[in-house]
């Protein structure tokens, strides 16, 4: 009877040749998925469950201590975030941190940010687009001062500059004896008022780009 039941299980749920457990002896890890034969029509890789941010939020109650470190791929950001989905702001891989009770984007921690590259802020105007300057410096096209050690890179990062819609702009400190910052627009336009015609040595402005 036991043998009959075991056979029935295999008939209902046939084993898939694309996934191999314990492919090598001794095993290299608890679970090992190896490359498929060269002639296989099936692409290699492992796919996590794909779910929208809203559907993930709807399942908030299902994630607790026993789901620590579970991995999903979010296909679209959550519309109105809950406490657990507050970081689900774009498509990508997320894991559940049970201790904090929140989903965290893989490879970026809670947030991703960087300082804007150095530039000279003109004092003969009262606004300047920070995003345009960032794109100009991160892109080879039209930038005669752009050089790369490999000689082939067209952008500083492989994916190119972030879209302006993905960035929140911050000014955290500046030389108040030179300018007075009055605001930043969502498109990266910095508004300011020059307070002096003289720029002392050491004058500065700290600008941070946070990726949403």
C-alpha cells in the first residue's frame, strides 16, 4: 500500500528535469541547482515568486517570525504602503526581515543614495538644474572631459543615470555667506539667492541624491 501511494504522488506531481537537488556527491550545499545541458531549450536560473506590491501588502498577516529571510520578486510598487511594505517603492527582489517587521530591497538595504558629483554653481543666476548636471557628468556623450580607464564605457554606471522620477534631491549643508538656498523642485532645479560676490576658499554645498 505504501509503495502504491508513493507511486500515485509521483504521477500527480511528476519530477521536473530542469531542477536537480543533490546533483553532486558530496553535495556543495543543502540545495544545489546546476546548469542545464548545453542542448537544453530551457533557460538557466532560479525564479522567486512574482507578486505586485499591493498583493504583497494584502498578505501582511501571513509574514511573521517563521518567514524571516523569505524572498520574493515585486513586479510593481505598492500603491499605499503598510508598515511592512513601506520600502516596496519599485520593482525588484525583496526579503522579509522578521526582526524589523519590514520588507527590504535586496542589495540596497533600506535605501540607496549618493553624493552629487562636484561642479561649479554659478552665482549670476538664481536657479540651476542639478539633475541635468548629474546626467552630463555621468554620460560620455557631449562631455569632452569624460574619460574611462577601459576606453569603451559610455556611462559611469552600466544602467546609465537614474530617471529623474526615481530621485529625491536634498541639500544638507552649504556656505551661507555665499548663497541662501530657497528650495529644490522635483525635477532637480535648485533655487537660491547669492549673498556675496566673493567666494572664499573652502566654500561648499552638499547635495545628496536618494533613489526612491
